[in-house]
C-alpha cells in the first residue's frame, strides 16, 4: 500500500486554515466585513440589472415558445430524434425561467409578510420558501427529461450539524442538497458558493436571507474568504448543514490536467496521486481544513453522485443528455472523532476520503 501523501492543491484564493478574526463578527453573529454587509448601491445596482433581465427573458421566451416548439419538433424529427431533445430543452429552459420569475414574486410577498414575524419566524419562513421552490428546478428535469434519482444512505446525513462535502459535476448538483435534505428532512443549507451566482436574482435575494458565503476567486484577499466560510459555522443547528464543493469547479479533463501539471512543479508524488483520479478534480484542502479547525467537533458527510456529468454545458442540455438518465447518489458520514486534529493529517484524510468518491463513481 502506498504511503499517504499531503495533497496540496492551489486553493483559488482560500488561505491556509486560521481562526475567524475577532473583528469579523459581533455578539449578534452578524458579519461586518462579510458578504451581507456589502454597500447598498452595489447590491441594488446589481439587482437593477439582473431582475429586469430575468423578467424580460422570461416574457420573451414565453412569447417565442410556440414558434420554438414547432421549429424544435420539425428539426428533431428531421434528424430522426424521436425523443425530441431540442423541444425538451426549450420547454425546460422556459419552465425554469418561469419558476424563477414566480420565485421573485414569492420572495417579495414573503418580505412583506415577514415584517409581522419575529426573527425566528422569518428564518423559518425563508427556510420553507427555499425548500419549496428551489428544488422545483430538479423536479422539472425529472418530469421533462424523464430523469430518475436513486439515493443511497441519505439517513446518515441527519441529524446535523454536518459539513457536507459534495462532488460538483453540473449546475444542477449545486441545489441537489436542498432537494434531498431540505424536502426530506427539513434541513437548511448553509452553502459556500462562487460570487458570480449573485447575478442570478433568486440566488442573490434568497442568499441575503439565508446563511451563505460567496467566494471571489483570484482576489488575493484570502483571510477574508476564510472568515466568510468559517462564520457559516457560527450558530449552526442540528437542522442545518454547511455545504462545500471541495473541487472548486466542475470537472473537465483539461482542468484536471492543469492542476496536475502545477502539482508536478512542487510535489511530484502528490501529482501522481492526483493523476489517478478519473472522474473528479482533486479536493482543495485549505477551505475544508479551515472549517474543521473552526469546528473540530462537527461530523463530515460526503456526497458522491454520477449521472449529472453529462449535463455540464448548455450543449449537453440541448442534446438531451438528461433524457431517461438515472442519477445515482451515495452518502456516507465520518464522525468528528475519526478526523485527524492536525492540518497535515486532515489533508491526508481528505485526500483518502475524496479518492473514495472517485472509486464509487467508477463502480456506478
């Protein structure tokens, strides 16, 4: 058996673990220098662009849908594609846009209703809204594409609090934890996401009501990024999970080759191990280690899945990659007592567990 190798992958703007700076939060748990304290002009300036675009795009797509339907059917049948992938694509895109437009109305109405509730009542309301409408994007894929989801050992993910480390292969898997754990177990998700997603107004508005951290990759402000992530563990309850995608990006062979090439410059042995991964990118350890340092008492749950890698790009959806697709998902839990306490040990442990994700995907 080969000995353990420290897996030091570049962390894309996330520094080595350290505790949350004292200036980052006050007694109320509010982050002063974090995402939710951004200037009002920036937040509303972004929304002044993103919200009209979403509404205009929805109305335009809806108006064009009858013509798109005729065109898609003719084109699909003309190419002998009886599953009508192009038609399914246009119906799915319009359905998602329509659901998001309705979501904006729901969020607006809930804001007025929340004025009459306590802080705890508003938190419960926002959780119920998120669990209700966000998974609809996946439900639509199940209906329109005939997609089937098969889940194994999801019961091990409860109770919380947990740190959920998930594979990232598609735009759909970013909301899969909300569907799986939110709908089935009423759990709230505290999610680490890339800041570009704020240009989706649904993500933007909902994430200013729910605990979220947004990572701006390549900014060089590593200390602040780590503080954002660690702060999500503050006040986390047994009905909540902190969701992290350790790869930092969706898998592609080109991305993996680039990471391995960088590793060969500094750590050839670690690069050899990274090159053995066939279906996933190597986990970036700094962010996960920072979270485990902040809460060494928290259990870690891994989520491996396969089937969504064929829906990585827009072209994949157009080609009908999700048609009759079976999505397989596997959970397993590692108690905090089994996780090493030192940084090097945690890094080695993360690499070993992440390799299990790759092996499970290969077997399924």
